[in-house]
C-alpha cells in the first residue's frame, strides 16, 4: 500500500511530486505542506501495522520539501543579493532534492532486489 498525495495541483506518489517540483513542472509555492502532512498522518493511522520503511520514506521526502520551500520563501539579505548579482546565480535549493531523489531511488531499487533475492531463495 503506497502513500499517494492528493492536492489541487497534483495526485500521485510523493517522490513523483518532488521530481515534478525539481523539474519546475509544479511550482513549489503551490504545494500545501500542511495538507500533505495531514493526509500522511491519516494514512499512517489507517495502516493496521506501522511499516517503518513507509514512514521513513515519507519523513525524508517531507523534510526535503519543507527545507526547499522554507529556503525559497525566506527573504534574501542585501549581501546575498549582491553576491548573487556578481556570480550570476545562487545555488538552487532544489539541487539538494535531486541528490536526495537519486539516493532514494538507489535505496528503493536495492530493497526491491533484496526482496527478489529473498523470494528466489525460499
């Protein structure tokens, strides 16, 4: 049972939402983090047994989403604006998301491989 986000701008898995934010197909400012969190908590309560792998996947993705959104919402100081003008651009906080998504994908693939090995080994 996979957790799917259901908001006005998107419906589907959280990792796909984060990918779409990263590729600028969905504006991060349109994402209601509180609503996603509330939906996830309802999902956890509906589970008959807490699955730590499911819970931990969400926490990492939600924390990343929240960090990106907060960085983009915070006002920039004058010194940062001058530095940005000098160097043409500041590091985009979404780059961290890309790194986490790549890492997340590797772990999901490894978990899938381990499950396959276990099934074949029985």
